[in-house]
C-alpha cells in the first residue's frame, strides 16, 4: 500500500485537502486540477459525464442543465431519500463520494503521482454516529482503503498550534462555514486536544443561509420593481451564486454593484452596501454570537476559563462576525491567513501522526486500533460487565458491513431477517443468488412488519433484478422502497402488482402533474390503514408525499381529494401566511403546529395562537426559540414536549429556572443540554437513568461510568456505536465467545 496520506476538510460549500511535507514537517494545501485551494462541493450529473467542483458550478449558467447540479449535500447525508435528477436518481452519500473522489484523483495525478489509499476526513463535532458513518462510507466509495474521522474543531486547534500561533489550554473554536455553525470548547491534555464540553451549534446557519437571505431580499426588490419574482419556477441557482459572490465582495469593499440577468429578459441592478448586507444577515450572525456568549459563561462556571478563540470557516471573514466577537468575548479572536483551510491542514497533521503509530491496542480484542477515548472506555467496560450479548448480535446483523466470507462462516447463526435488510453488506446479484434460500424475501405482517430483502435500500436494484425474482418479492414493501430505478415505464410494467397505497407515499417516483393525472383513480390520496389480524399502517398516501412539488393551483384543483391532515404536515408546500389563511378551515392545526417548514415567527404565533396545537408546537424545533418566547407563553406550552426539544436556548440557568416544570424523563435523553459532570451530579435524583444511559452527548469517561455504576442501564450504553467500530476478526471473536456462554458474558471474564 502507498504511504501517501492526506487530510480532507469535506465542507458544505467547499472542500479542501492537505498533506505534510516530510522534509519540513509542515502541512500544505494541495491544489486541485483547476489550480484552486478550495474545491466547490458541487456535482453535475450529465448524460455522458460527471463533473465536480468549478466545472460543475459553471453548469449553473446553462439553464437546460441546472437541474442536474447538486450542491450543499453535506446537510442531506442522513436523508434516506434519493435525489431526483433528469434521467436518474442519486443518494446523498453518492454525491459526497464524487466530491471526495475528485480530491483523491487530483492528489494522485497532480501531486503524489502514486495511489493515495489513506485519508483523514473531518466532520462537525455535533455529528452523531449516523452522519459519521455516512461520511466514512462516502470516503470508501471514493476509493480510500483506510479512513479515519476527525472532529473539525480538533483539526483546527491542531493546525493553529503546529503553526505556533499561541494556543492556550482552553480553546474556543468558532466555526462558521457554508452550511452550519459549530461551536466547541477544547482542552489541551498532554499535547492533544479533547472536547471539554458538549459542542453547540446551529444546523442551518452558514454561508449558504446568508446567500439565501440576500437572494430573498433581492426577490422582494424584484417584486417591488416588476411585480414578479426572480424566477417564476422557483430558486434560480445562477442568481443565488451571484448573491454569494456579492456577499464575499462586501467583506472587502463597502459597496458593490449588482447586475444580473433574471427571468423574462429583465436585468436586476442594485447598489449593495455592507450596511445593507449586515441588516439582512445580522439576525443569523447575532444568533451565533449569543450562543457563543452562553457557552463561554457556562464554561467559566464549570472551571474552564477560555484563553484562546480560534476562527475557522470562510464566513468568519465577514467583518460583522469579527466585530461582534471582539465586543462579546473576553479575548481577541485569532485571525490567520489560512483559516479557510485550517481544518484540512489539521487533518493532514493528524493523518501523518495516525499512520506512524504502531498497530495494536491495550483494550482486549474488541477495541479497534485508533478508536477514540469514548470507544475505548465503552469497550473496557463492555468486557467486564454483564451486558446483553443478544442485543449486540442484533446490532451486528442490522448494521455491520459483513463480508461474504464472514456471512458464510456463521451461516447457521445469523438472524437472516435482520441481515436481509442490512444495507452495509457487499450486495451484488451473485450474493443474492448465493444465499437465496436464507434471505427473508417477504415481510411478516404479524405482529408487525419485519425486516426483509424487499425493503433493503442497499441492493443493486435494476429492472432485470426485479424481473428475475418477480415471484419472490414482497410487493407491498417493494412499492415503498425508494432505491428502485423508478420510471413511468417501471410503474406501468407492474401496475397490477404494486401496492398503490404504499406507492402513493414513495418520494422517489418521477412525480409530475402528468403522472398524477394518468393514475388519478389508482392513487391513494389519503393516509391509509389496513387490517391484517390487527391494525397495520399502510402509508401516508399522496397527501403526505414529500416529493410532490405542490403549487397552490394543484392544491386547489384536488381540494376534495386531499387528506388535509397529511397535507398539513407536508414539508414541501409553498408555505406562506397567505396560504395558511386561504385554507384555514381545512388544515389540521395539530399537524400544522408540528410542521417545521412554516414561516415561523412570533407574529405568526400571535396571529394563529388560538388555533395552534400547543402540544405539537412545544416540540417544533423551527420556532424562533428564546427565553423571552418561553416565558411569554409559559402557561400554554406542553412542558413534557418542551423538555425534549433540542432547539431551545439550553443553559444551566434555563434548566434551573423551570426545574419544577420540566419533564425529567425527556430531559434525560435531550442531547442539546449543556452536559457536564456537574450538571449530572446536581440533578442526580431527578434524571431518568435509563434514558440517560442512551444519551451519547454526555461527557462519557471511565470515571463517569464507574461513578454511577449502580444507576446506569447497562444494556443501553451506545452498543451500536461500539459495534460499528469493530473489525471482522473482532466480530468473529465476539460470536465465537457468545457460543461458549448461555447468553451473557461473565461478570469479569475477559475474551
């Protein structure tokens, strides 16, 4: 295997890569084939070619090709729905893989002139196991043989420290990039950096959102001038890119001229000033500053005095960001000419260090080499405490990427129902044929739908595969499977076999007005339940389908057919206060109250306060949450739902203020709380320890686990997260060891 290693910052808007020069020990950025340090995370899927980066971004200029361009896919990584493009469908992880493949190929062809098999890829500190797994999967699809993940703030701190920029012991990393805002407090321990507190952040606050805000302002201006939007068909991606360029220019200049061609041959002209831009994006930046101030105050209470502030991400170059942070924070933020690529540089340093380490581990046979401290602690306690081995075996069947060899070795021991729906297996038509007698092809409907091959998104679906096993598939489950190669031809070919109730809710179909009209009498317009020994859920129907591009006209045309309860929860309607008012007598206000895509504001809540369902409203994360809003409607909120809402401006002060109102059962599993050992100790008698045991956001450590050993629910402590880090020899060791027991490990027996 080649010794070449790289560090990759996979970003929402742009991605970059770096390596460590062995002659100087200094990390350096590797430029792509276009000579750029930062590659736009944009992919164009053409009929004959796939383009990535600037070439893909240029396709936005071609009106006929814009629909083939995918960008900002990092936000969609855990979305199981496929993305509909002209003539094909792709998954978010496949788009991410194309970006990483571009970086890998450019590094090999233009820099190393040899294969690059090892990479450290960074991810936000707030990413959970699902997002991390998808990033790792994308990297492997891109062709990397060995992949390690590193949290972005740790990478940034590592880069700053290796550059001799005066990093202290308690480092606050303010990361405002293209798609998200991430905030993390690190502490220096023996030359390495660890999270001191649970990271904070805002999931939809970054350069992309600033671009959209400026776009919306321009659209209001276009409506004022011409009485028409920028593009009648929806978001104009080319104009959005122009907004991004003007925003970036205003970081350097006080004003810029905006001149861009829009619909119907009109030219949008306007003089944009920095003051205007700050008024447009100011509320979003203020939200990041407020969250930063809260974390600094909480850190001080817990004994962490922030002595260094590190800025990373391109959006930190916005003058308003720098000015507000200087006014708010106790120390001057570090500025560095390479802060846009600091994460990639830190990842390169980590890659160099990682693959210089000798393989092996001091944590029995279950611990993966290179696993982080959290996994080491879980693994050490795993082999010394009585945990449920059956639950762990189930986790292996559900999620572990077993090879054909491993499947064959334990062919008599697997749970084949669970294995049949495992998307991580090396699926091929040959594998399906080899174990055709073992797979579970059809879901058992009693006592509820079980796992089966027909539901698996990971199979190499094709029309020939469907035809080959046409009599074995469970067509009810096949109708709801979004990974099939859906086309109008496929729908017509098996029209007599589909379960039209399930088909109506499938987001991956090539939806169009013509398709709806063609089968208008077959579609299930309403949410449907069927009876098979007992009540069985049968789909949301057309009204709940998140891929229908519903217009007010289409809603009006089929007003009597829609299931208005399902329509009220549909996220893709063209939501506005006017739309809500127009059909106010038809909406299900309970569903509407839970819908995150409404244009929520305090004014909207006041306007429809008498109709809204406050129970559902309490769990809605898209409300403009603030302590003032919580106090204003304190008597209306459902405090049980509110306790589980991760979007609240959580702080120890807020928890204490309403300590008698919170539902501590739901509070215990809320990952957004400012978790610390002090917080756990302060309310030790109130927590629900079963829920607390499953909360991955706690500051897990061996000492913490040991301290409350008698309180934890041991079969709930992040078992699946541990299993995904095992290698195949470790899986084999586990299964073989399980065979020597009667279901549970001995209390102190080692493997």
